[in-house]
């Protein structure tokens, strides 16, 4: 997701036929003219409509990986990924770049040869250890996997 200063939002999606995400077979974006205002603890209200719009532009997928947390704590307080799971029924893996203090259940994943800063992986409908292994094995030599970098570029309109 990207929120330009002028307003609106652009959601992006890449599709791969490999769990390494080393062969992107489809790229999609969807634009929303209006988005809900940011509300602490209600982030999904802002993001879910645009995510649903971009998912509607592609063939069915088997798994979603979102930038952020699936759930925010071990008790299961829902984050964006949990709301996406509820809305779509799909397994969801969350990959967060920053640590959230309450998310003590998140699995830290180190990627890249020079990094000591982990990514934080959570999941719903997908085994957490398997989700961490999938993120570890995703294509790309750096901390953030190439497919997730590509999604970010698309969302920002940097084709």
C-alpha cells in the first residue's frame, strides 16, 4: 500500500508460481480515490478495501504475504493480516520490518549477509515455523525479499 500526499491509495500485488517468489508471473495495482482516515488500532479499515480491490483484479491465489503483522500479540489480537484472512479465507503470512513490543510470538528472521536486524514473521492459516522458513528462503540477497521490494515499488508507482 502507498498513500500519496495528495490523497488516495494504491495497493499492489505480485503473484509467483514458486514459494521462493523467484519467478513473478503477474503484477497488479489498484487505485482508491478515497481511504479511511488512520485510526490507531484500526489500520485494517484503511488498507482492507484497497487490498480487496487489487485481489479482485487477479486469478485466485493460494497464499497472501502482507507487509505487517497478522496478529499483534500471542493472545491473537488481530492485525492487518488477521483481518485479511477473515475477509478472504486465505492463509496469510505477515512480514514486519519493525518489532512490535507486544508481538512476542513473532518469529525473527535474519536475511542477507550483512544484516543483524530481523524481519518479524507471523501467520494465520499457515504453520508459523513454515512461514518463517518460507520468508527465509524467498529470493533476494538482502534483508527484505525481492518480491516484497517489487510490491513496494509498484505501490509507489515506480514501475
